[in-house]
C-alpha cells in the first residue's frame, strides 16, 4: 500500500469522524445538523469569552483554529498509524542494503 492510498484512506476516516462529531448522522435533516454544529460552535465561543474575557472576534478565531487543528491532528495521527501498519519495513531495509552495496 502506497502513501498516496494511505493519505486518501486517512482523509476519508477524518471526514467520517468529523461528520459524526457534527451530528449529521443523528440529525433528521442537513439544516438540523448545521444548526446543531453552529450551536456547539457558539457555546465554545461563549465559554471562551466567559473564562478568558476576550472579544467576540478573537474568540471566534481561536475556536475555529482549535477545531481545524484538532481535525488536522486527527488526520495526521490516523495517517501515521496506517503508515506504521501497512508500509513494509523489508522494503526500506532492502533499499538500505542496496545502497550500502553500491558504496
């Protein structure tokens, strides 16, 4: 399995996890799911403003960056685990021995 396919599979797993977090599969319609996601986002902004006393726009940016970075971190973690599982270490050791034989 190449890294290209592993990246595609990791992206699909990340999209499924995000849709589960948004509640799309439990919602009766897409508008209900978007309302639920927006409601959760605004609660996060409210709590950020409450605890840290920052402005509305700054809180929105911080919450947005937190959500995006958690999705990227989840994608990176899944990709790394799949690479560790499915990439053969024999190929890399064979390449190393071939490069040593050339020297």
